[in-house]
């Protein structure tokens, strides 16, 4: 699984990168065969003003389906990352289980009988 971390207004330290990658690897372990790449966007919305403005967006593309996209905002970037990764694991699990259930259900075709008068 390829993890691409992009930042805006935030310095990406080694510790921050390792934290995000470690948490993602653990949270997405069950889906490792279905996920080839993950994009994480970390940003500081208000800049140096402070406040509840550290954002973590996680996007996971799924073939033949809409991307899974989760966003969380907190005053601490590590908290935003942890909450977003927790939610992405649950959301991705639900989406993949629905996909698998759809594949297992047989396609029903409606047959119409034509009877001449």
C-alpha cells in the first residue's frame, strides 16, 4: 500500500509521517488486498491564529466505485489524524463488505413471456 502524505501550512516531521503511516497500516490491515494507495492531506486552516483548525483528509480510491473520503478537524493534528484514521477504517470496512455482498448475490433477470392472441 502506497501512502502519499501532502501538507499545507504544516511542516511534515518524521514523527508525524511515521505516526500517520503506522496508524494507517494498522487500521487498513484487513483491507490491504483491496487498497493500493492512500492520500493523506494535512493542513492548518487558520494558519498561526490557532484554534480548532488542524485538518486531516484521507482519500482511498476504490476500483469501479466512488473513493472513500474522510475529513476530521481538531486543535491538535495528531488527534485529527487518529480520529480520521479510525473513521476511515470503519467506513472502508462497510463499503468493502457491501461490495462483496453485491458480488455474491445472483443477478435476477426478469423474463417476460410472450403469448400470441
